């Protein structure tokens, strides 16, 4: 098995990996990108057909290339896929598709990266940019395992047509849950079940998109602001007013999270029961990091141990594309570039410091 050397290996060729490769080039590094799929579009081809970004095109670009079209428009899924393909085609980096990383091993001078196809690579730095959208999270909801209807994750949803005339229960209250729920309501009877009331936030303030204000005010990266922006009282849903109006119509509607599921029924918190055909889990994802093994140092929730994208377990290892890695935007198109620059800059300093503390080869 031959081995190829590189200054940094980037695992994953989606938005996080491509942004990392571009930043690496700007820092004078020679990145090698390893992507398991046969194309560089990450998880985007697997999302539902009508998905639309909740950040405008001008704030959804990766480093070095503007997003085409109306800068104040909100790109669709297919427009994002086309953009990522174009970005990769014009990226001055070695991108190898069809290379699924099987194992990363740490050595004294760096890492060895072995793919499932038997190829091997070495590098002093490794960035895991697989994001967190390839492993759907299925929470342990009471009675879910015994539910006799259809159980889907939002990652399985493509269009509303297969659900015509059915009673659909969506678990979750984020942007995807709301978008899917409103689309389904044109074909089915839909309820969103959430632990907290839906939190609609204005998409535009004083005529400018809210993402401009979160960046300019520092809310994006303010640790204290995280409970305001995610979790706590529910995930904020960016809304121009159309989402709120749709829920005011009564279909879809929102109810507190149910008590439990019974066969083909849901029991609500007031004790009433209702027949349900489909439970759709819009409950997020977890990172896929099996290739790192013990190097990831996963916590009890399956998240890698890191500080702002820098591994606290293994020197030379970093992450790009994790939710709230450094900011509200970390897992989005507009956030991965800044995170990649932060991580790469600090990892280079870290490894240089380690080099100064290692004994010379003759002294070993």
C-alpha cells in the first residue's frame, strides 16, 4: 500500500470541506480533500426538494466565490448544489471523490489516513469536515419503537405527495420542521409537537436580513447569546410573516409534546388520543466520526471533545462544520469559512509549538 504525503488532509468534500480547502490554500498549505461520495455537494442532494436557505445569497457564499443570482434572494437546494459543484471545479486543491476514510491513526509526526479503498495518506494536520448531517438523530420518545404507523426522519422526506390525505405528526420546531409542515399542510392534516412554543424571528429588520445584524452585533459568536438563539425556549424560526400566518390558519398547528405513542395513536398531554398515520422526526443529526475512533474522544451525547473546533484530545486534529462550533452560523454555508480560518491558523501554531519541543532526530 503506497502512501501519499500532504500538508493537511480534509475529510469531507461538502461545504465545510471545500471552504477548508480554499482557506488552506490561502494560508500556503497544500490540502488534500477526501470525499466518500462521487460528487462534492455534501448532504445537499439528500434534502427535501423544496428546501430554501434562511440566509440570503450574499451571506451564503463560501470563501473566494460569490453566490450567483439575486444577492438578497434565498437560494434553493438545487441552486446550492450547483454552486458547490462550480466551487469545487474552480478550487485549486486535490479533491478525490469515492474515497471514504476508514481510519485515522496518530503518530509522533502526524497522522496516517487510510481509506476503505486501501489508499493511505499522511499529514501533520487533519480536519474532519464531515459535518453532522449524515447521521439522523432518533430520540427515545415514549412508545416510538412500538408505533405501528410510518416513522420517518426529515432526512427521508422529499415531497408532500406521498402523504396526501394522511394524518402527520412532526416532532420538532426548527426551520426544517416548519418548512416541511407548511408544505405538507397543503396535502395532509399536520401537527408539530414541540417541547416549547414555536419561536418566530423576523427574517428582516429595518429592511436588512437578520443575519447581517447578528454578525454586526457580535451575536453570532457571543457565547452568552447561545441560549437566546438555540435551545432553551426553542429554536428560532426565521420568518417573513408567512410561516406565522400559516400556523394561524390551524393547519399545520402546534401542540405540546405528546405523552406517548400507542400502536397507531398519539396520547396528548390532556389525556386525549388520536389516530396518527405518520410520525416525522425533525430532530436533527449527530456527527459521523467513526473514522476517528478514540481520537475524537466522544462525550456521552456523541459529540467530539473540542474547543471552538480544536480537538482537546488530539493535537493537530480539528473540526469544521459542527453546530455551534464557534457561532450560530458554524454549520451553515456562511459560517464554515470563518471557522476554517480560525481552526487552521491555530492548528498550525499548535503543531509548530510541538515541533519545537520534540527532540532532534539524532537525539532520539
